[in-house]
C-alpha cells in the first residue's frame, strides 16, 4: 500500500521535471515525484528517447511514471514494458493535458469527455500493473462539462488507487484561478485519497488548500520552478506554524549552479546549456536586473562560460550583502 497522506508532490511538468530537477526538489523536501508525461504508444514502439524520460535519481522517494494515451490495450502493453524495465512506485495516467495535439487524439483532458473509455483504460492498466495506478484529472473539459466528482468516482470504481485534481478546466489551460471547491466535492464523492493541485505556491496557500479541499495530499507545479525550496518552506510552516527560511539571491544562484552541473552530467554540456536556460530564467526571478541577466544567460552557449558567469554573479550578489552588513 502506498501511503501518500500529507505528502508533498512535485507536479509532472513536461520540459521541466526531468530527473535532475526532480532530484533537486526531492533534496528540498518533495516527497513524491512523477516523470514528465510519457507516450504509451512510443513505449510500445520501443522508442529509446521516450524511455530516457523514465529514469529516476537516488534522491527521489516515492516515484511515479506518468503515461498518456487513449487506447486501453496500448496503455496496458506500455505498463507491462515499463514495469519490466524500471523501478518505481506507481503509474499515473494523464487525463488533464490540454495541449491541442494531445486532445485531438482523444488523449489527456479529452478523456474527461469520454468516461467509458477512461474507465476502460484504468481497468486495463490496473489489471496488468504490479504497482498502484493513479489518475490525474482536471475540473472538467470546459465550463459546460464540469464533471470531476462523477469522473473521479468512475476512476475509483475502475481501479484507481488515488486521484489528483487540477482545479481548472481544459479550456482554462493554466489561466484563471484554480477551483479548490471542486476538489472538495471530489473528496466527498470518493473513498480513495485525493491530491489537490493548482495555485499552491507557498505555506499559506498550502494550508488554505488543505482547509478548503480536505484533500489527503497536495501537489505543487509552477511554484517549484526556480524555487525548489518551496517544499522545505511548506514543511517548515506545517511543523512550526510559520516560515522563517529565506533564500538569499546568492544562495539561489548557488543552487542554480549545482543544478546546472548536474544537468551537464545527465545530458552532456551542449544539451545542458540549452535546457538550463528556461530553468535559470526562473532561478533569477526577483533578482535585481533579472532581465539583463536572462539576456546574458541566453546568449552563452558554452558550459564553462556559463558556470563562470554564474559564479561571478553569485560573488557580486554576496558582496552586495556584505556591504550592507559592514554598514550595520
Ligand atoms: C510547463 C508545464 C508542463 C506540464 N506538463 C504536464 C505533464 O506532463 N503532465 C501533467 O499531468 N501535467 C502537466 N502540467 C500541469 C501541472 O502538472 C499542474 O497540474 C499545473 O501546472 C497546475 O499546478 P500549479 O498551479 O501548481 O502549477 C504541466 C504544466 C506546466 C506549466
């Protein structure tokens, strides 16, 4: 039995939550991490590139593999392959992705409009899977089709072990406010654990999300980008009633350098320089002259130069603090 009660989940985010970033978030306190979404069809066709998305780091604690697709048979075949080749704790089925290409193929959030097919997928996957199967859904497909509670109930009856609800419709994509009330309605409807997701950004919002949704666990997505210590701060808040840990600008850059070095090890320097850009732009958010720094980073195409630039930036930021200290 997988115990997810009061656990902090890092949301799966395609293009961001690779092994290196998941490892970093785990070191800062994320209890549950999930791969980026992996195409079930690509797995069954033997795609090596897709399989590369599945490897985990030693820092990760409870590990999920997220798959997407629309053919129950293909999904089950993919799980058979995954479980023979990888070590993990649960399979998560994506029924929330809003991307047009995915929706057009009847996958991701489109499944919320087709509960009988979604049920068949969960049944087939749960039948072959040696590990628990969870489902990640949205509030509904659009405002006219808000069905998360009924849909979640069907997922439970089909064999899902827990359910994650992102409180937005597919049409909302990532805009507007996440609806935590609908998550409470899901919680009232099902017996399996519910994970609340959407707009949880710090301890205050985490506390509120638990209060409103009555969920068993919470999941953090965008707020973790360039901000992996959000998990540490939320845990501190729940333990002590308040958050005193502040991460200073030079410390942010220190973590970013560490992250980039690890990325180089995982993906090779060339790829790491390109992939680091999007992460670094989050890490420098809120730092003085962030736009200029980003611009500079985006023009560096060599790992050594990038590291020395970041080291220099870190030293400058630290120096600034020392100046204040000296005056006081
Ligand atoms: C860049 C990006 C990529 C995402 N990729 C996935 C994905 O692969 N699978 C998935 O279930 N959700 C994905 N999501 C949705 C997140 O898991 C999460 O549900 C959403 O961001 C809401 O949570 P937040 O408000 O904490 O960010 C993605 C979101 C973003 C911003």
